[in-house]
């Protein structure tokens, strides 16, 4: 190890580790390349290129890939250059052919749901569009409101389909004994912070005897949800624009869900108190929220902790602060979650996890 001696005029000056310096430089260069690839993954997902390569399932030249995907060959070729040098796609220089290995396709295509990480990469491009607004918040406080996030509800609906809807029947609903049977018989259900309502519409379709209501702060998301429910001919569901902290319901629902919504709220304490009040005396609250600790040092080994703190800075915390909210942040953590749920008068709080889901805790509250 190479250590540079401190300045003799200032013995307290920190020792300089040149090997650590070089190693971190290499790491930062790697970050630069990986950050660039997130944009290419996002484009590959949105354009359908990654799905086209999976469908081809063989080495192909740029013209074949462009034809399969219906895209411009020159742009396809340049995108492939990033994917090849990023060690994502295999390239045969003799045949000038490209191939997406099946092992990689299982993480990058729609057919790989719920493991399609290329879809998650869309957040990086989305956050880039509001970087100036977030910078202003660093300098002057405040937050960035929902309206500034152009494709947010579209991207979140896709993420919800992958992480929630695809897991509802087999994994999430079975976390509570008898819940599926209750839904089949017919109960009153709400989803607070429902976004475009993908999870609720899935349940409304599967359980026609139950009645479903979705609430969200965003008029844009609720307008979309109502139109889609109408297109699907769902008569047992309705959506309304409402602040989660002001449900103004009492003893109405048998079950209330909140999927990845509590930590975004302006007033999460008010939200939880309102949910408790809106439930029938023997009602159930099932909340999916980010699995993390309230203490940053306990998140050092979390596999996606840097992503969670980034998404908080660029969205979850700032949208709450934009409306003078408490700005819980994505990593509000399990310890604080349990404390707040008990303060909201949930006497029973059980935490469950799913083997395939590294991101979320499931809080079962009565």
C-alpha cells in the first residue's frame, strides 16, 4: 500500500492513500459507464428493442434487428454499440451479428416480469428532466411537485404492474389467511394512493362480488384510471381524487391497501389515522412499503440502497416537501413505520416479506 506522508507543516493533515485513490477513480469511471447504460436500457425498453432481440433469439445483423423492431437502423446500430461495449449484448465481429444472451434477457425484457430491470431504468431518464428543479430545492428548500414529472404516472403504473399486480394472486393476497376467500364472497375494499389503479382493477376483475374504491391525490392518474375501468367494463370499482390524509370515511371498508404509497405522503400520520378510522372495527390494513432501516448505517448492505436514497431525493421526499409535507423519504424505515402504525391505533402490526421481492416489506395491520 502506498501512503503519502502528511504535510510536515501540518501534521494533522489526513494521510493520503494513493491505492485507495486509484481504486475509487476506477470505480467512478465504472459508474460513469453504468449510468450511461441506464439511458440505453430505458431506450431499449421503451422502443421494444430488448424485446425484439429476445424474440429473434439468434445472432442477427443490424438490418434484421431494425426490421424486427420496426426502428431506424442507424439508431439501432449505435445503441447496439453501447450494449456490446457495456457487455450486455454479444457481438461476432466476423459475422457482424448481435445476440442478447438468454441469461441477460431474463433481467431485461417484458417477458421476464417481475424481473424486468430495464423498465426500472426509465426512472433515471425521468429524474434527469427535473434535475434543475431539485438543484433549486437544495439551494432554496421546498420541493418539486408531481406536475413537473412528465411520464411519472405512466412509469409508475408499469412498475406497479411488475411488482404488485403480477404478485397479487400468488404472493401478496395469500399473506393474510382467508383474505382471498373474503374477496370472493364480497367485501368493501379501498386502495389509498392508488395511482392509475392497476392493482385495484386487477382485483375488481378477479373478485366481481367485492366493491373497490381507489383514492389518489393526482387528478391525472384518477382520470386515466376511471377511463380504463370504463374500457374494461368494470362496474364494481370507482376512483376519486382525494388527499390520503383526508379520507373522511368512518367504518366503511373491510380491507384497505396502500402499495408503495405511505412514504410519499404530505401527511403520512394523517393518512394512517384516516385509514384506521375508515376501517370497520375488525378491518385489515395491508401496506406494501420499502424494506429498509430508519438508520442509514443499517442500510449499508442493502442491495439497492443507493438507488433508494436517489429515488427519494429525486421524487419521494421532494414531492412531499413541495406541499409543505413532512418529507419522510423512501428509506423512512421499518422502525419508524412500526412506530407510526402503532401511533395510528393499529394494535397488531406484523411484517412479512416475499422471497422474490428484495425491495418491500408487507405490513399487516389490525
